[in-house]
C-alpha cells in the first residue's frame, strides 16, 4: 500500500423524499443561489417543483440556468459564472446527473476568479477557492456527487478536459433512488458501465498489497452485476436502485483508491471518442474497456485471475490461469451486452479509418504516453482501438 | 435499505512517517493545544519526540496531559477540561489508541460548556459544540480516529457510557502502521477482535436489501482474517499492518452502516464485563460474541448462512443450512483462539456466580431491553452469559 491522504466531507442525504431537505441544506450556506439543471425532464417529472418548493420554504432565492447537455460545454459554464458574479450568488445547486454537477463545479471555480476557468482545465494554475456546491442527483453514473472531479468540453477544438480539487467536493448531495425510475434503459446501461469503469480504473494497479481496497472494489462490482439486471427488468425496483445509486457514489468518492494508483487510460481514450462523436460516456467505455483489457492482461495475469474468480465467478484453473483471466474479460463484455450496449466501434458506426486520428489526439501525435498499469503511446492506443473496431 | 444521512469529514494522513505532518495539521486549527496521551510507551518509542518536534516546527505550543488508562476515566477528563479552560487551548491532540482518543473527545466537549460533560454520557442534553480534535493513532482497534463515538468510564459506580456526535469527528487522523510494530501480541489480538466486532455489529441487521454494505463488510472481515495471522507471526510486516490499520478505520467510520440498523448488544454486554473487571475490551468481545451468536442465530438463519459461506468459506449445504450457520460461528471462535484469546468467562477467571449481577446491571435489573437484531432482556443476557461461562 502507498502512503495516502484521504478526505471526503460531502454530506449524503439518501432515500425516499430526501429532496425535501434541499432547502434547509442550501440555507446553511447561502440564501441566494444558482439553480443549475439540464433539459426539461426535471420539470416534467415534478422534481423541479419539489426542489423549488423546498427552497422557498427555507427562504432561499435562486437564479435559474438550465440547458446543460451531456458532455457539458464551456460556453454554458461561462454563462453561469457571469450570473453568479452579476447576482452575487453564494452556492450552485446542481439538479441532475454528472454533467450538470460537473458544470456546476466549473461555475463554482469560475465565479471566484477574474480569469477564465478553462485555464484550470488546461493545467494553467490551480483553484484556490470555489463557491459551495450542492446536488440533487437524478442519474447514478458519474459519481460527481461526492467526488473532486469535473470534466468539461470546450466546443472550440472539441476538447474534453478534467480538473480535480478538494475545493469542489459538494457540501451536500441528495440521493433519492426513486428519481432514477424514469431513466431510459440505454441511460441505465451507460450509468452502470460508467460506475463499473470507475471501479476497474481503481482495480488495475501495479501497487502490491492492496488487499482491503481490492476486496472493497470487488464487493462494489459484484453489487452492480447483481443489481443492474433487476432495474433493467423492473425500472421501479427501489431496493435495487438504492444499491446501484449508493454504489455509484462509493465507486468514485476516493475511498476505494486509497493507497493505490489507478489507471485512467480507458477513460482518456473514451474521452477522445465521445469528444469527437458526442456519444454517451458509458457507451464509449463499454467499447474501450474490453479492448484495453485484451491488450494489457498479460501485464499482470494474477491480477486478472483474481478479478475473474472473485468478481465474475470464473472457476479457478491453476493449470491454465491465462484462460481464467480471459474468461473474466469475456464475462464483462457479455455483461455490457446483456444491458443492451454494443462493445465495438463498428456497431456504433465509428469507422476504423478514424482510429489513427483518435490515437493521435489522445497522445498529442505520439508525443505523450499515459496510463499507469500499462503505459500507452500512440501505437498502443491504435492497437487497442483496432481491438475495439 | 433505509433512508440515511452520512458524513465523515476526518482527513486521514496514512503511511510511513506521516506523524511528521502533525504540526502543520494542528496549526490549521490552533497554535495552543492539549497534548493528550497514555502511559510512557510513546516516550520510550521516540514517538513523543517526533510529534513534539513537528509541533515546534509549526510554532505550536502545548500543555501535556498523559496518564490515560484503558477504559478511560472521567476523572482524567475533568483534569483535561480544566487545563483547556485555564490555558484557553484550541485543540486536543490525542497520541495513542482508542482510549486516548475517546478521552480527548470527552475533553473537547467538556471544554466548551459550564456544566459536567458526564451529563452527555448520561443522555442529559446533547453537545452543541466541541473543540477540534486531532489524532496520531498507535493502536488499530477502536476506530475512534474517524468515528463519532466516545466511551468513558465513571469510577463512581464504575459506569461505562457512550456519546455519539458529529461534532467530535477528529479534524485529522494520522495513521502510520509502523507505530503498531511494537504492540504486544495480546493487544494485537484484542484490537483485531474489536475491529471484527464493529463489523459484526453492523452486519447482523433486520433491514432487508443491504447488498452493497453486506459485501463491503464481508470484504473488510476477510481482510482482517487474512492479515491478522501475518502480523502475529511477524510484528514488523508493514503491508499486513497497513491493511489492518485501514480496516480498523473503515470498519467504524459509519460508511458500512449506511442504510442499515446494526445490533450493539454484544458491545453493551461486554461493557458491563469490562466495567466490573477492567479487562481489555477486545478480550471481552471474544467471549461475548460467540455466545451472543449461539443464542440468536436461529432468528435469521439465512443471514448467518450468507456470512458463513462468504466470510468463513464454509461450503454451502442447501440441505442443512443450520449446520452451515453454526460452522461459521465455530470458525469465528477458532479465529479468536488462534490469536491467543480465550472465549469463555471461566478462562478469564470470571466465576459463573457473577453472571446474574452482570445481566442485572446491563438491563437495569430487567427494566430495560436492548439490541436490535434480537431484543434482549434480563433472562436473555443471563442465557448468553451462561453460554459464555
């Protein structure tokens, strides 16, 4: 295990009707806020009315900014920053999924500086302050409700970049599994895949002696594998949704990577695909992850064997560990497919002749290597994308 | 899963030499502090010197209060409160195990009120403020380094009582597994048992659909079971100590009981034993827990079967689940014994003729029932203690 520092101060309010507490939570920090959301679904579902009723009851006034899209855009972040400065708003309340929360985090950092918040995403300087953020989560997936991360897409150049900072841990996040009942099956599948990816990215590490976190990650994966089919079959299965929603937070709240170094290469490769094609992040991961594994498993057969046996219930075969390792990868790919996702670029109508371009973008034309479990350069990414073709 | 609220804002600094960061962490909160510890072991080991060197470097001044004993006493808490008020101290730094930290938490609550902090332990009123607390942990066991709890013994009447409050989450806790290298084997065994008990108390619940937290608890138990023999064999096994120390925090930091209601009856029964006999808490738990299980397992055979199969690797026998359930209990008792602990009151020289007295104390002469998985009254506690005789 490596030395580590860990903190996660986000207050979680979990369960039925928990959104009724949003007003009192917000009022602990500010009485004038930015209410940030995506499309019209929260208005159609009545959630918007319940949230604003709670805000009113707590004496909180708000300025609205809707319109967050999947792969949230920098231009809307700039609008939000402007509103916060104009109206001297004291908190950003994100009502939605990971995109809305990530957008809120960007606004929270941008609202307290003179310059452009995009600089932080380019690695120019680090934030030293941010407005407080609160969330009402509607989609279990990104884990942004209790994470340090935000990913924003700059439409100029279609660049997708991330910032991580303790300053943007939400002060509170409200998780009511009932809010996920109305999600389309495709979005459910993408969300589960995103959560699974967060676990895989932590699991495949070169750090030795990480017994506890290995087992905690495996526990969370097994929960996803057992519960996802239940909500796909019955979208109103509250119990199964509770497990998935809480697993989504636990997967990404930094506890499961304590003392270990993960590998985020698959996420980075996927960002290039969804940056170009604007496809759902989870759908892209279902394509990239099996291919990444098929390319890297020989790097640490034992780790893949442990994962296959413990998580996917592959029977141990001490005489053929390679087959055990590969069987786990096959079962994972079948799991993604069982949720209705495709696992090949061609099935997404992404032609193989774009692969070189994506590999170049991901590696700055071969000038950059990335990944930790296995370092990847231009040729590696090309091969992985070809395995996904 | 039940509705829940969860927060844990304690910053963890984990790993080799992490105690060197104590000064800078303390200085974020106060420059004049109470330095609280137990016996002379931290001075003999050089830890005291390293901690105070770090404090000096950060410009922090301290008042010392040593002498915390296992089952920490109210009289010393009163001394600490007096020192904090006299010298206007702004933080309590606990250097030691759970007893020192629990004592520090009591002082932190007492230092900001006019009245007696013991009132909170008697359930008279709730704390509304507390001085900040920091810890340098030397014994993985109680989990107090990132918990809301404190247990104090009042020598008048030899009463052992607890308080839980978010206000006493430590602001930071420093966990260096090397500090556990010098623990005597008996104390290691007691610590591991205490951690195991925290997991068992969360695991045995009547709440249905708690898949994720079941699996997270199982993961933590399995880690303990695999790592404890390693440190007993080689007290300087840093890797194994890391797993145990982090497991001890995770077991009790409130994440693993999210959405479920645990059963703390065994802890309460043990408090009466160690209250009277002043034996180590973990040693008492190794006696009480197997007996409690033998008394309650029929209440939910399935839960015991799941635990036996997943945690203790008992082979499933669908034709005889009762045998599977009981085999798990036997394996747990054997695990405690393998660490050198006894599992019977008689082996501790506690005579069976004190059982009625302990059962009476625990239930206020039968006027009180307690426990959640199974409610226990006077007769139940008598029977459990007789199973432990």
